[in-house]
C-alpha cells in the first residue's frame, strides 16, 4: 500500500519568497477561490508547500509538484527532501509564475512520488464575478 504525504500547509499566493531565519514571505494569499473581472485574464501566482516528516521514512527523497488548470499542466517542478534526517519538515517554493486563463475553470495542485499516494494539495475555482474595490 502506498504511503501518504503529510502536509503542513499548501498555499496559493501572488508571490512567495524565502525570508530570514527560516521564515517565508507570502504576499496576497488566496484564502478562497480566484475571482476575476473578466476573461481572458493574465494571472501571477506563487506556491508554498510544507511537507511534514513524522518519521525518517515519511518523506520521499524526490517528489513532483504539478499545477493543472482544467486538467492541463501549467507548472511542474521536482523537489527533494532535506538530507538532514533530524528535520521535521521540508519546504518547496515556486516564487512566481504567470499564466493566462481564457475562461473559468478549476486550478488544482498535486504532489506525487514513487511509493506514495498522489495527493491533491490545493483546489480552487477561477471564475468571473464582482470584484470589490477597496
């Protein structure tokens, strides 16, 4: 039976960066779906994923992150867990990427690795609606 990923956080934001002293900067985090004024729309996103390691064998040496929009891959990346077996977590960042949504759809982030069950980390709709200006 495949192992399961243990995830602390998976966050979609407009920009993500490594900060000082083991901190990270997440700018304009999407707490819900992505609402835009009209389509097509150019969007910029950043990804922050924190994988937990309850025991040394609970995190693969290498994993793949894939972001899809309506089933079509728009961003993919490979990561590796920290070599320090005493570490309790490993963080994967994609600071910024752009894509154009031609119409409404579903944005989904997946993680997979050999010997592990593929897992959906983020699922958000992108649709047009009333965007409140403040």
